[in-house]
C-alpha cells in the first residue's frame, strides 16, 4: 500500500473511534492480531482487547476527542502528532472520576499491514493528564 493509503487508514480510525465512537467498526481499521504499546491500560494483544481498552476510555470520558495535528508516513509506518481530551466522568485506569476537563498532547506511530493497523506505539503527556485530573498536585 502507498503511504497515502496508510495515512487514510489512520485518519479513518481516528474518525470512527474518537469522533463517532463506533467501536463496533474497529475491525475495519484494526487487525485481529493488533498489538498496542503504551498508553492507558495496556491491553492483551488482539482486536477484542483493543475494543475493551477503547470502551473503558470512552466510558470514563464520554466526550473524548482526539485530533490529528500532524501526520507523516514512510513505508508501512504512519506517525501522528495528536491532541486529545474530554471530561473525566468515570474511573480511568484506577483514577476516580473528577468531572474535570483535560487536554493532552501525544505521538503515536502506527504500523499498517494488509490494509489495517497491526501495531501502535503511543507516548503522551501522562504527567500533565494526572495533574489535570488532580491526582498529582501542580507544582
């Protein structure tokens, strides 16, 4: 697949999951043997585990959003610089609901295989998120 096709898969994933919250359509962009590295609540490998992870995040943050700020691609890899946030209304990875809005920035690298996201590496401002949640005091 071309780098533009790979970028389109990642864009479709962001739209389906983070904008429309249609987890039942995750199999259109995520491979059955998907592996996630990093982020909230590291799941077991596989599409079903990824659906559970995403459902947990969306349940805790029903107004969750993620916006692609920048995207680059080379070969089978697509790098995305993104912003995301929402309001913590339920428990998230052991953090109790705060009702507080939050916003973070992060970078994800997606590996595309056979037209689907096969693997993702994710890094984001976890300290900033914990401060915004009120779990760690701002210094």
